[in-house]
C-alpha cells in the first residue's frame, strides 16, 4: 500500500534515513534516548535525587511525553501498522514508554526506563555502520550455529548445579549459610562460573573438598563454550573471506575450493581473491 | 529371548516409545520426575517446609512408591534382567528411589533424591531429539579425545596446588586462616581456578606476592584446557564434514547445508542425521 | 634536514643505538627508569617512607631533574622537533616528568610517576629484540583485525550491564547495598566478568535468581572474545607461513623451521625475521 | 664407563625399570613418596598433630632416612655421578630430603617436604605411560612455541597492573585498604585475573569506575593467552596426526601434503594414514 500526503512525508522523516530531515530526526532521537537514560541513572543516585528531584521528575515526563507522541506517530504513518507494532522495534518502542506509566501504580518501575537503551540499536541504521553490522552478523550467526550445542551444554551445567547444590545442602547445612537447596544451587552457580562472591562458602572439610571438585569441574568445562564458539567462528570467518557468489542462484558462502554451487549445482565463476 | 503375553505388552509400554501407550507413559514419567525433584527443592526451604510439611512428606512418599513399583515392573518385563539392572539407566533408576528409604535411617538423605534429575535424560529418547543427541555426541567425543591430555593437565594443576598450598601454610600460618596444609590446598584451588571466595586470603606481603604468582599462573594455564578442547572440537567439526561424500566423484568435505557436490555439481544424497 | 656538530653527536648518543656511546646511554636510561619506578613504589609504603622519607624525596627529584634535562636535550637534538614532541615516545617522555611538578600543587600526584614504566618500551629497540617485537606485532595485528568485532561485543556487554544493573536496583534496593543504578551497573560488571568481589551481593531470592542468570550469561559470552581473538590469531599464524615462499616452484605455506621446499625439494631461501 | 659387580647390580635395581627387581624397587619408592607426602599433610592438621605427634614425627624421620640412604646409593651407583647430581631428578631427590634437616634449624621448614611430590614424576618411566608422556610433550611443545608471545603478553599485563595499581592508590588511598602501591598492584592482579577476593575493594565512585575498566580489560585480554595456546596447539595436533618420517634424516613433523623432507630435501615415502 503506497502512502500519500502527510502520512507519506511523516513516514519518510520518522522511518527513513535517506532524506536530510529523516537523518536529522534520527540523530535527534538517539540523543534524546541517551539523555533520558542518563536521567534515569541520575535519579537513582540518592544525593542528586534529593537536590534536583523536581527537575529530574519533570524532565523524565518530558521525554516520556515525547516518546509517547513519537510512538503513536510511528503507528499512524507505518506502511503496515500491525507489522510495525509486533516487530522487534515496535515492541521496544512500547517498552520504552510503559515503565513511566507503570510507575504511577508501582514505585520503582520508572527505573526500568533504561530499557530505552535498546532503542539506540537504531544507530546502526542511521550511521550506515554496515561494516559493524556485518561483524555483528558474523557473531550472531556463529552463536546461532552453536545454539544447539550450547543448549546441551547449559542443560548439563544446570543438572550438575542442582546435584552439587543438594549435596552441599546435606553436607554443610543451614548453619553455614546453605539455608535451602535453591540457595545451594545459587552457590553452585556462583562457584562453577568462577564468580565466587564468598557470601556463602563451605566451612567443613568435606564441604571444602566438594567445593574444590566443583571448581575444578567449572574450570575445565569453561573450555567447552569457548571451544564451540571458536570452532564455529573460525568456520564463519573462513566463509566470510570467500566472497563467492553463484551466478545462477546468487547464494554465497561457498568454500574456496568449490567449483560448483552447493545449492543449485551451477558451475561457479572463477573466484577473485578479495580480502 | 522373545517376550509374550503381559510381559511383552508391559515391555512395549515401559521401555518402548513407538506405540501411543509407550509414548504417553514416558511423557507422564518425565513430568512425575520433574515434579518430584521440584518437591525436594521446596521441602528444603524452611518456611515452606514448616507450613506444608505433612503434605510435602506425603507427596514425596507417593512418588517414591510410584517409582519403586515402576522399577520392579522394569525388572519384571526387561528382555535381559541382569543387563537392565547393571545398565546406566538401571542404576540411576535404583538411585532415584534409594534415598527415600535411606532417609528412614539417616536424616537429610532424602535431599539426595535430586539424583532423580538424571532420569530425565530419557527425554532425549522420547522426543526423538536426534539432532540434540548428535550435538551432545560431538561434545562428548571431543572431550573423550582430549581425555588423556586433560588428565595430564589436571595432574600438574594438582601437584602445583599442593606445593603452593604448603608454601602458603609456611609463609602465612594458621593465624591468617591457613590452619592446615589441606586447607591451604583448598585456598590454592580457589585461587588457581580464579573463583576467589575471599574467605581465606593472604595478609603478609610475601604471602600476597606468592598469591599474585599463583593467580598469574592460573590465568595463564586457564588457556590450556580451552586450547585442548577447541582443537579437538575443530577436528570433530571438520570430521563431520568429511562424512558427507559425493556419490559421483566420491570426494567429501561438503558443508552440512550443501545440496550439490562442490567439485562435480552432482546432486548429493540426503545426509542421514544420526551416526 | 641533516644535523651537524654538537647536535649531530647528541642525536647519535640519545636517539641512536648503533654507536657504543648510544648503546651505553640507553642501557643507563633503562636502569634509571626502573630504579626511579621502584623508588615510587617504596615511597608509597608507609613504614619505609617514614624512616627514609628525606632520602627518597631527594632521590625522586634527582631522577626528575635527570629526565627533565634529557627531555629538553631530546627536543634540542631531534631532527624534526615538532614530530618528536607529538610522537608516542615524546608524549610518554613528558608524562614521565610532569607528575613531579604537579605534586607541588596536588598531593599524591607524584605516585603517577609510575607512568615512567612506559619508557622502558625503548628496551625493544636497544636490545634489538626483533623476534619479540615480531611476536608483539602478530598479537597487535590480530587484536587490530578483531577490533570492530570486539567493539560490537563490548557495546552489547555494556547495554546488558546497564539493564541488569537497573533490574537489580529495583529488585534489591538500597538496603542490600545496591544504593544507585551506577553502583548496580558496577555490580553487574563485577559479576559478568566473573570477578565477584562479594562487596555487594544479592540477598533476596529473586535477586539471586537474576544474579545466577547474569553469571551464566557472563560465563557463556566469555567465550566470544576468546573465539574472535583465536580465530584471527590462527589466521595471522597461517599467514605467517604463507610468506615463506619457495624460489623454485613458488609455492608458499612452509613451516618456520623448514629448510627445503616440501613440494619440490628445493633449498629455501633464508627467512628474513622482520616484516 | 661400564659398571661392574655390586655397583652394576645396584644401578640396575635403582635406575633400571627392565628387571623385576628394578620394577619392584620403583613401585615401592612411589608408594613411599606418596605416603610420606600424606604424612606431611596430616602433620599440618592441628588436631591430628596433637594426638599422634610423636608417631608422625618418628615416621617422618624414617622416610627421610630412607630417602637419604637412597640418594647416596644413587650417587654411588650412577654411571656418571656429576651428571646425575646436577640432573633434574638429582636436584629433586636432594630437595626431597633437605627440608627435614633444615627443620632442625628453622621451624616449619619440614612442611616443604611436599616437594617430594615431584619425585612421583618417575611414575611415567615406571609404568611406561608412553602415550601420556607423548600428550604431555605436545602440551609442553605448544607452550614452548608460544613462549615468546606469552612473555610479551605478561610483560604488558604487569605494566598495566603497576599503572592501574598506582592510579587506585592515588584515587582510593590507604583508608579504603589501598595502603601502598605494591598492595594496590596486588589488588590489580587480583582484579585483572578475575579472581576477585574482595579483601580490598574500591569504595569511591571514581575508584569503582576504574575498577570496572580494569575488569573489562582483564575480561578481554583473558582471550589472548587462550588464543595463543589454542593456535599453537592446533598446529601441534595437526603435526602430530601426521606420523610422517623422512627415510633419509629420519625427522618427522612434515605436513600432510609434503612430498619432500623439509629438513634435507629428500623425497618422502608415501604417507600411510594413521590416526
């Protein structure tokens, strides 16, 4: 559906980044987001909130008003309204104004306004940081390929944490801080990830022995996600270097030594070596 | 030995996953396991145990009774009884009911019921999560190949921990928390794995110097298991590609998503998912 | 511009490392730097400062005087004065004497003299540690290639820390140590990097649940920079082999210790060490 | 020099592992070492030392006497005495008895007897654990190849720790636990290696900001040694798989695709694929 008149102009300014007006709008928006997040941080610092409370409160509502108007304008001028509302950006745009209104009901909710930070992701589109996006894509693709392996890995880590946690609860007991199995599982996660706060730590000899075992296991399996991601990333990077596109189905990602397209079987053109 | 009559039907329901009844049985079982483990966690939380103690206690025995009956039925209808009893699942099934009975003798043993969690591994078979199993296999195979290297590595780490522990015991002494060499070894493990609880920490200058050295060594050798696992995993992943062989030119090394041979353009056969 | 007379001789001694005098000067300089940094460390230890305060104070000014004279001599005899002043070494040379003079205005500034340590980087040039420089170059080049990916990664980590920090501030609140969002962000960084001081740690069940999630995420994404650097480093190391080319069959990819071409058996030319 | 008579027989028993007597001697020795180290650990536990002090003291001297006699017998029957005394094992054998005699002069020295643990390395030779030795060799060779890169890396980490330490000393000062620059450097090492005891932690906002930066840097450069070791290990593993030995100079370690020996230029025999 083609837009006309005011809606078309608004769409170009708000969604577009090609016209000078559209670009200025986006730059203005990003600054507004960053400043409003900084405001939220400042509000949370007691001393500052005490002295400038009124001002900060007013400013917060100014920004919330601004973003609310912007949100409804976006819905108004979107090509496909339903699609925008349920898109990633649409949901983030909504979440970025909701906490202010929720704060009227629940104290503290306004601090969740930091979710506005996610809106800054638009910066990629504005500054046309294509090379950065491409690197982000490689990272995401590698993580995506490693998805199932990482899931299997986390399932095993969690099962181990539950079993070690229950063991420590039996061995150490509530008088050394292991007051319940869920809390002991929390301890096991703190230990196996090598964070080690020390708010709960084993006191008995047997407990320290089990803890030592937990640590050594954590130390050893820390290698597994690294191995997975590295192996996938290495494959991705190797693929990436090969800007090798099939002339028939125009899909890329062929190996360096490929002579035929792996997707359609078409003979590939000679590979110019780009790096 | 072929089973007949009731034993055959029971075997199909309890061990099998192909008939609707067998599938329903397994799904029911997994929920029962998850709920009973959740019960154990709840029992350990003081507040909840105080208010609903009787109910939780009763439920625990209901599940234990259920699993006990199931265990004996499994033995009754197994094709080869001895083989089932001493198989991995057979032992886990036994361990999953034992703690309840042990709890009659030793208080606290009932918390070990979390071992029931291991029974959930059956979920792989039920949901036919073949792709997940395959990824788990790659992980296990890599760890298996790296077995000896990791053993050599842990032996060296433990020897280092003993020597550093003894050194710190001599330097810091009992008045700074290093009350015995085993406890100092515990400190060395906490430090070298970079967990760092801080429940025991060096107070003297020399002790802090030795601790700094221990940390830097730990920081550096944390790289070794990662290196081992990554190298083996990369080989495994490459090996995975090697299994994909063209029927025409019989050259391997195709990507997982390849449909045509990259060397001769011939259509590749379907890659069967499990090995 | 060629230098003549005294300036030329000074330039050879101060900047050069080829004449015996120039070499002796640099060795003397490095010792002076190391001793003066050691002095700064000693001054900061209360007991020592109390007993030998006067002596240490005098020595500090001796070294500062020495380095000040040297700095102006360097400017005097530099081939291109402006270029030296704004070069990396020129700035470090200035920073290495400034804190002493600043200390006349602000107490404590003199401790910043440790920045002198950066001057020791000259040691690479003096000892002609070419092989070390080459390895440093490989490391720097790998990090350079991974630059954009690491930036994208850090941006995501920081966004996550801000959001988790705000969440914990709302959940735990000031009475458990999370006194403001910036402080909660500090906690999130301490947790996600697996440092885990334990000076601030969650006390409520929900808080501990969120903390556990933060840790598991940190544990998992710790793999990403490793993967990036490893993949780039592996490419760099392979590239290093690629430079070793046979003069006969002009195929590259020989090992560093290869003496004969592995493809045609021809004697390889000496591999020049620096690139 | 060939040995004769009693010296020859002793040499076969003490140094050899081929005769039944030599093998039995080594097995006996390893048990003696393990038991004597276990004794040292027990002595350090206060409760046990109090109850069985006399017995443990006596046993310690029995083992020291045994090892002293063994040490002099080794010198007596060595083929080349000077070579044995200054070999790695000769020095470890001496260090394994010295602390007992030093303990007559300095209290506490006897705990250093744990150094005896290093003697157990002989186990490799006794059990002919060739495959394990080979894996240990691969690890050591990788670390050896990465030596220079790791040194450059540690030099930079230490310089960074000194500079961050001095900065924190100025910012936080003695009243928050940063009592001297060496202690602040200790804090920087604890933080950058992600150990994080929490015995010293920043209290001011600026200090926490600098600490957060230190952590993020530590988190990022933790990737570098891993990358180095992984890259070298991957190369080593690839080499290892190729059991490819030149018939002329009998040196191995050629690439899979090598046709000529890289050391002497001799044509290599066909490679049988062993894995």
